C-alpha cells in the first residue's frame, strides 16, 4: 500500500489521500483501512464520552471494545483505533462519500489518535513567521482558520488548520506541520479575493472547501518550527465592546485553563495520560507566552487584525 505524510507520521493506506504528500520509505507509523460497513461494532462497545452539537445531537461518541477504542460518527462512520494507536479501521455507512471519510479521519480521528499516543495536540490553527510559530486557539467558528488564511495570503507558511501538534525538545516546544490544507467558508474565500473554484469539497455535510497548495492560494511549511506565541481567540461581545482590536497577556492560571480546555484527549478516563498532558501544558507556558485576542468579526478589519498581531510579535517584552 502507498505511504503518505501526515504530521510527522508515515500513513499507509489503500485509500488515496489527495490532501497529503506522498511519503518515501517502506515502514509505516500508522495503517488506515476502510472495511465493509456492516462490520460495525456498536453493540458491544462501552461508551464513555460524547461530543454533542448545540441541539443535543451526538456528533461523536467514544467507546471501548476490549483494548480498542471505537469512535462513532452517527450515520456516517465508525473508526476503530488499536490500543497503541498504530492501526485505524474505518467502517463507513453506505451513503458516506470518500471525501467525508478522509475528512473525518484527518481532521477528527487523527488529532485524538495523536493525543492517545501521548502527544500534545491543541485545537488551534498556526502559521510560521520569522519569529517562529504563531497559533490561534479557540472554539469552532471563532476565526482561527480565517486568521491563518489571512497570514497565508501575505506569504506566511501554513503549519496547520485546527490541529496544532507540539513537541517538546529540551526546554523548547516545536510546532509539527500537519498537512497542506485550510477549510474555509465561501464568505472567507470571497473576502480574501480567492477566485472560485479554489478548493475541493471537505465533506458532504458542509459547504466548506479545502484549500491546498495545488490551488496556488497557500504555501505549506515542511519543517518543525519553534513555538513563539499562542493567541486565544474569544468571541466578540458587540453589546459591550467598541470596534477595537484587543490583545492582552493571560495570567498563568488562566492561560493554563485555556490550554487544558482546548487540548485533544481521546480517553478522558486515563488518569495517567491526563496528568502527563497537564504537566506538559504547564511547561508550554514557560516556553511561549499566551495572549487573549479579541477582534470584531468584520472581514473589512481582517488586515488590521493581522497587522495588530504582527506588531505584537515585535514586542520584546510581552509580559
């Protein structure tokens, strides 16, 4: 089976991944298989956690089957992860198209799998700057991908969209590049004046498009980058805020709580891994300052937000 690059892993899969670069070598770090959907394992799973949509509908259910983990996206697919995180079997529903299977694996399952391998993964987008990696952390819809796209439009290299993998080397943390893709809504693409069609469908249930290097809109970093700063994006409170862009340092306690909140974890009942993750996040605070970033969700202000961040990066005394 062919090999593909995803993060710093070599992925072996009979399923083609046009989103990924091909990898050299023969040894795989991770094997991905798509198997007949009628072999779903739900009946014997021990469910322990659920991620729900705002209306209460389950988006993702997490369970165990002996030593394996079962990740269920209702009506779309089951993913079975081996105990060591080295094998993933997908059992899709009949109507689930290939692009949705790839998206669920790359953007939902893989971040959780990496966390299960003991690695530190945050829900953030990131770009490489001359100062180092700059990450934008926060909830879905707060503007992480849009802000990263704005930086990419100015020639900065994309490190990741939504899954920020960091690796500790000595006393420094490095951002590990994910794969070349940004998932953007049509209004963001229009605001950036990116001509249509500029991307490929992400999944059947969303009108987002995935923007890759082949579209000529972004360039992707192919190497780890020292983490310079992390910005926690917060929703704009229109009733109380002016039209100002606000950047302010977070106190250590609050910064740690934000990192914990947006860290990926597959098994939240694994106390040992929870403790190890908490200790690693505490060390991140020593390596990279954490800031709160608030800005009006107005595309006409996007350039001003980007410039405010760039000016902040030049501040030699952030705290």
